[in-house]
C-alpha cells in the first residue's frame, strides 16, 4: 500500500508518495492557476492511477478536495509539525512561506509549542515574490538565483506590497541593478 500526501495550496498542488516503509517514491509540484480541484485530481491520477492508497489532504483548498474524496482533511500546521518532527526531530522552528500566507511554528519534540500566521496582506508571501518576479520578466527560480548575486540590497518597504512595488519602481528608475532589487524584496519579505 502507498501513502499519498497532497497539499492543495493557494497557488500550487504538491503530492508526495511514500512506500509502506516511509521511503519517498515520488513527488510532484504543479501550479494550479485557479483550478486546484482539477489539478489535484490530475496529479492523483498520474501518481497512483487506480492503485489502492492511503491519502491525506491538507492546504487552503484541502477541505474541498478531501470532501470530494470522502475523507477528512488534515490541518496544515499539524501536518507540518508531525512530518517535521518525524523526519527532522532536532528542528525547533518551522518557517513556511506559502502563496497566500506565512507561518511560524515553534516545536517541542513532535509537538506544536506555539504558532503564528501573517495577516491577509500579500506582503510576506510567495505570491508577492511571484508577482515581482513576473514584473521583472523572471521565473521564481531565476528570481532566487539573481538575489544571491547581490552584495548591497537596498531597503524595500515590506509591510505593504503596494509600498514595496513603489520602492521597486523607484529603484528601477535610478538604475539599481536587478539583483540588488530582487535581494531587497527578499529581505523585505523576511523582515515582514
């Protein structure tokens, strides 16, 4: 029997398949572009086909997908804490930046000691960085690599995505290199 974990986030679907012994057999990541249910079902069909499997579903669209599959969804924070505690028991802090929110989870062994999430503002999320990468004509992977080239990232407003965009435009107007702008945006999200 295979074990399948499906995370249906606000931007993408992630699927991991484990063997009965816990060995990772495969994993998929796919942006759903506003169609989480269709993308999730497509990835499940690709990964397990008609085979019997135990499936756990989490994420912002997880409740909907789990309901369609006739199973109970798993809370994201509980899923992250359990898997991190199992795979990396020495980890005491989880920082997760999703497309729609960011989470800080403080661990004590395999137990959640405390957690917090950002507000509903896009600043401090993966979507914000995705949008800025698109504005610069970059993929998010290129965005990350480019940021690593910066030696002097400028300060960019991080509490509000509108102010951050304004700072970014100003930096472009004064010919700040893209790698510095990108690094400044990354630091702004980290500060937030």
